[in-house]
C-alpha cells in the first residue's frame, strides 16, 4: 500500500477523513493523563462523536482531568474513567472485572494500548517482572485478553498497540528478560524489549483472531514532547541512547531527532484505529500514518517474526498466570 500520508499528517486531518468510522464507536484508551499522547488522541477522536470514550489510567486525578476537558469541549460525548495500574497483574484483573461489570457497555470497538513508561531506573513489578516489560507489555497483554469477549462483540473490533522505533534497541531476551536482577540492565535496551513486545503481540493477535474479525496493529508515533519523557536527562540519558544505537550499528546513533507536534504524533494512532485501508494488512506495524517500509524505515525483523511472537505469547501467559487459547 503506497503511503498516502507522511510525518506531517495530523490527527485532526485524519479524524475529519474517518469521521464516519469513528461516529458511534466505543473506544478504550490507556494512558490518558494531561500532556500525553493518550489525551491528545481522545481529544482528537471526540470531535467525530464516538458513542463512548473509556479513559483508563493509574492516577485517577489525572484521568479525571482529561475527562473534564473532554466534557467541557464535547458535552455530547460520553466518557467513563477506569482505574488501571498496568504494572500489577492483580490491578489489571480488577480493572477488567470493572469493565465486565458495566452491563450498559456490551462491546468495545477499539482498544488503544497507549500507556507506557520509558527508560526508567531498574525495578521489579509486584509480580517480579522488570518494570518496563511489566507495564508496557505484560499489563497490556493481560488487559487485552481479559477484555477480548467485549472486543469481539463489536462488528469492527480493532486493537492498537502504541510501540516505538525504539524496538530497535532489543529483541525479546527470553532467557534474561529481567536483566539478571539488574546486573545486565540498560534502561534503553529494556525499553526496546518492551516495545518489541508490543509489536509481536499485535502479530499474534492478528494471527490468532483474524478469523473472528479482529484487526490488530502496532505503530511508532514519532518523537513528541510529552510527559513520557519528563524524567529524561537530555544530556546523560540521550548520550546513553546514542551509545546503544552506535554499538548496534543503528543509523539513529548519528542522526538528530525529528520532532512532531502532538497533533502529528497521534495521527498514526488514529490511522491504525479507524482507517478502512488497513483491513487487508492485519498485524502490520505503522509509521507516519502508513505501513512502515522495512527497506527504508526502522523495522527490525525480530519484532515482526511469527516465531518470536508465539514464543512471547507463551512467555506472557506464564508470567500472567493464565493461558489464552483462541
């Protein structure tokens, strides 16, 4: 599929184009605190009159702030908040149970797995899993599968995993995903592992559930200034990032960042969630509102391999303590 859009394409443009596909939809988005990609996404989508925007986040005060902004700007759009701590499988199970208790929400048309953390210091989740892998991948993996009944109740179910071209930093470290209790830890490599996991999960979902009508995609939103990077030391941490790229021989080690506005930054998420042109490309990884080209853009083969995807699925089931067979 030839790119129709590019890095300058905005969410505002795409929401206008896909308005008929958005109207009346129930959309659940994780990670919607103010000044985040999630908040920018739901604000953009609200313009096209979705039936319900479910706003999921760990901090209820921040989630409610975003809900209040939506209500003020778009009073006819219904919103509902959901407390969700992706770093804990128990908390994820509680959040999923809450959604299932909503009898007036029989379906979820689109699930946007957007929340994440980036390049944090080493630590383990309550389940004993490295924090970035636990929050960015395992929590979303479990949430997605626990909500699958309501997702498949939609006539047009889609799941979108917000990944990153940072997947270039690492494959899945199947035999050392916890970095030998910090001994082998690098914050950027750990981030890369978690973003590779986002991509592989989309591949698995497309493989396993295409027969039931599910479309699943992953994407790189671009480099955008948000609260995700609020803790980043733009000297030491970026130097470490460039050192990892150079050690791996990645071109990014020698290039400057090309920043996007938030409106540009959530365009690819809107494209993944609502573009009818993607129906024939289930499981694809997207960038700049088109299918990423592995010949000219950063798409590492370890993040698109069906073999790696199935290995990760089995590892994720083990870590979540539950099997999901489709």
